[in-house]
């Protein structure tokens, strides 16, 4: 007597597994979006911290430019004059500078009127930079505080925020 599974039994098991996978995949979408948001937040956080450390170590100011809805450019100011692009960061996974409706401000309270807000200005002043002493200042050398809000459109659970304290250059992230 032969033992084993018939073709029909195998097809039924494969169909049941397929149905279980099909039911599980939509449930995983918010988790995948949150992972993309976490990755982008880590990238921005580490690049801002690296820009601050680089400005201190190399004794050169590093400009931070927020371009479009998903790009940050870091530019080193050379002495006596000139500039060098240190890093051009594009956010991955459909993450962009985004202010989710009804999103509260961060505990630091630097404002939440715009996705990128420094010194009370949407997008920040024309020139924002880390100085060689680690401070984050505008073009006139005044310390500026600000927040960068990140998220994925139509996924409120992906909302994240990063703040910069001008007087120290401290960079901190929040999951809102």
C-alpha cells in the first residue's frame, strides 16, 4: 500500500496557503510604510549629525538646503571662497517632507505650519548652516531652531519629525 498525498490534496493545501498570504499582505502595508519612514528619518538624522560633526572637525560651515519635497543638499563653504557639495540626500520609499493634517508640534515646539520650518519660515531662511562651533545659524549668524516633518502621503502612521536646536546644533528625532 502506497502512502502519500494526492495531487488534489496538495492543490487544496497550496490554495489555502495562497488565501492566507493574500489576506495577510494588505495588513502588512502600514508596517512597510512605517519601516520606510523610519529608514528615511534615520538617514536625515544621521546626515544632519554628520554635517554638524564635519563642520566642527573641518572648521568649515556646512550649508543645509532643503530642495523640493524629498532632497537635502549639504554644501561645505571653502576658504577663501567657493563651495563643495558634501552630500545630496534623496529620501527613499515615497517619503517626503510632509506635514500630516492635525499633526501636533514636537515637544521642542519650533512650529508646525510647514513641512520644513526654521526660524518661523516655511522652508527656512535662504542660508542655513552648521558653523565650526556646532551651532546652526541663518545667513546673518543668528542661531535658528527648526523642524523637518517627514511622512508618506495617505499614511498618517508614517509621520516623523526631526528638530535642530540652533544654539547647540543638537539634532533629535520624534515619532509623532
